[in-house]
C-alpha cells in the first residue's frame, strides 16, 4: 500500500501544471532565427523551456533542446519572465513547454519567419483599452487569421493598473490557436502606458525607449516601431534617419501611437511627429504607416508632406506614385469616436472596431480593414496557407473598394524575352512561328509561365526554355506572357506583344501636355481611349478625335493608356507625364 501511494504521489507530481501563465511571444531580433518567450512565473523554481522542431507533446524529456529562464522583471503585479530562443531554423515549426519545480505547462508552438522573400501576412492595430468584449473578439480573430506577426500600436489598457494588465494578458491568451500555435507581437508604447519602461518590462523589447526595427525575410519588409510619447526628434529622429539610410528592404513601414493628422476634431495635431518623421518617410520610401490613439477608422491616399500650394491640406498633398499611405487610428476595443476631421487626401473613414490585415509579397502590399465581430462565425485557416480570407470574415468595403494595393514600382522585372518574334513585327500569311519565352526571377529561378494569344491560353510551362509553335494568319494579334512566383502571384505586369500589319506610335513619351498618335490604321481611327492610374483607377475616357489628346490636367506620374479599336482590338501603352 505504501508503494502505491508513493507511485501515485510521483505520478501527480510529474503531471502537475507548472505554475506559469499569461504567455506571450515577442519578436525582438531576427524573426527567422530568434523568438522571445515570455510568461508570468506565479511560483516554482528551476524553470526551463524545452523545445524542438519535433512535437513530443508534454513529454518534456524527449525534446532535444532546453534553456533556463534568463530574465525576470516584477511589474504590474506579475513576475514577468523571459527566455530568448536563438539559433533557430527559418520557416520552421518549434514546439515548446515550460517546466519548473511544480510541473509542466501545456505544449505550445510557433513558426519562425522565412529568411527568403516569401509572401507573409501581418495584423496591425491598437487601443484595446477598456472594452473587453471587442478586445477578446479581436484576439480570437488573430488565432484564426494566423499572421506572421501582430503589430500593436499601444494603449493596451486604460489606467495602466495592475489588474488591467493582468486582464489584458488573460485576454491575450485568446490569440493562441486551437492547436496551441502562438503568434508573436511587436508592441509600441501608447499614452496610456504611463511609464516609458512599461513596454520594455512587460515584453522585453530591445530598446528601453521603445523604438526599434524588425526586418522580415531576406529584405522583404521592415517595420519601424517608434515612440510618440517621447521626443520624436533628437536621438529618435537621428536613429530613424540613419537606419532608413542603410535599409535596403523592398518595403519599409512604421507604427507608432499618436497620429500626425488625427481624423477626430478634438485630438491635438501630432506636430512633433510630423516635423521629424513625415519627410523621412517620404524621402526613404516608407510606403505604409500605422497610427492609433483617435479610436476611429481611416485610410489615406498616398501622400507627401507640403508647405503650401493649392493641393496642400494640413501639411500633406496627394502623390499616387511616391507617397506614403497612413492608416489607423486604433479601435481594438477602446471607446469609438466619430471620424469628423477628414482631409482632401483621406481615402476612406468610419467608426467601428477594426484592425488591418496586410499581405506582403515582393511585388505588392494588399491591405484590408477587418471589422471586429463575434469570431464564432469565422473559419480558422490552416497553418500552411498565407493570406487566404477565411469564411465569415467581414471585410470593410467602402466606395473605394475593400483592398488598398501598394505596387512595387522598383521591382526588377523577370527577364522575359521573345526570341522568335519582335515587337509589332509583321507576320506573313501562314507563317508557323516558334515563340520562346524565358522567365526568371531576380534570383535566377525559373518561373511558372502562361502564354496567351488574343486572350486565349494556349500553353503553360515552368521549364527552360519554354517554346510553343503557333500558326499565324495575316492580321492582328496580342501575345501575352504572364509569369508567376511560387505563391502563384503575378510576379510582373503581363509582357505583351502586338503583332499585325501596323505599328502605332505615341510621342512624345514622356510628355508634358499633348500626346500624338501615328500609324493608327483603320482599326484604331476613332478608337476609345482609357487612361488608368498606376493603382488601376480610371481617370480619363474619351473617343480619339484626330491624332492628338490633351492631358494637361493629369498630375505628374506613370499611367496606363488603353486603346480599344474595331472588333475590340486592344493596345495598352505605358505613358509618363512630366
């Protein structure tokens, strides 16, 4: 009988839960190889994290690696404990548990970010303050959308009190997926974090002044977390400028709490941030900025700072080619306010609980505003798919559309060449032509290619060289080759070839006011002209009368001109307005 009770005691000891709770994982360094694991140590000692790329459940002794607790900070009534796992393999699942003298935790896991420029998704928002129901809804939605990371713009709590922070971390556990997967947070400080040490103490971020940079992929995406609760100038602005100068990322983005130009009337202007950061964002091509604090919803058109001029409104004017898009402003559970201070460069605005969900590839950023609702109606996506919109998600769809797209205009286009047929070459009657397409990305990888003639798909291949034979009759053809990357996203605009017995010329190009046309032929005399902005917005539509069009009212930039002639024959040209 004594042996039985001894065995029962030992069994209960090893099955007991570690006295740990309020878990969080934080990105403080290279997200491909490191992760910061944080938790509250309620009691117990000799705490270790056991981890492996193989899932051993709660069998802690089978895990190949372990690290002891490294840092302990008592703050907000919690013993906040941290251990950084480093030397990890990129784009890999890691399973872990926490063991102390009182038992073991549940098994959790995370996925390191890729170290290549693969497509990734992110969630951005802020102001979760004091309405716990929408906050809990939003946290649960994170667990179902499965982002690479969450950017949080501050004001986690209302009064910065012990009980509020403990409740906040209790609610944060809802971001853990049903299979135990955790999603890392990159936090910023808000004005309701009353102490500048609050974020460093609770999340162990790498800078005591709460400004730092994290880069995802090889050089895909950098997020600059800034601190609007200290001076925006001085050492912070100097760090921002020096870091931006050395940053070769395809995409650069920023998050901070207080907006430069809030969309709520009684909120004070962020003049300090505007004076020190706005021009740096524009000069160094920071394309997307996340702001919080006002508890309202906004997206802007791409804008640049200005001092005066007919289009200058509150220090900004629209610049569709080189401008920065500002989005926000909070609404993760804080009291909602009306968006009643909108500008000429405001794209969309509203008032509801929301966060931003963005999909980042090397060719574009696609941003959607997700309305926070009861997550029980939302499906949970799998752990492989990126950027898939699950069933039940309510995406805000204002008059300008449900997606803000930022296109990479500096992308080095894959080397796609047509070696057998030259642009606008004349095809003799009955000629059988072998068309060879070479499609590579900038790293030399062969891309997946689709080949069309007059809109009809005639061949698909991902080998080199890609050859197809086609019998051309005399007449007009549009040959189109589209290359795709490994995520089946278009890696470049379609490379089009126009074949026929004419050669339409546009001149001058670039132009100042007038574009002239030559060699229209019968097919394109009196053609209908459509001109689109680089974002796809139709801004001009008229019949061609004569051989010239006056475009003096267009702003400087890059546009697509589409000519529709007889029998719906189409020619598309890129034009540049100086």
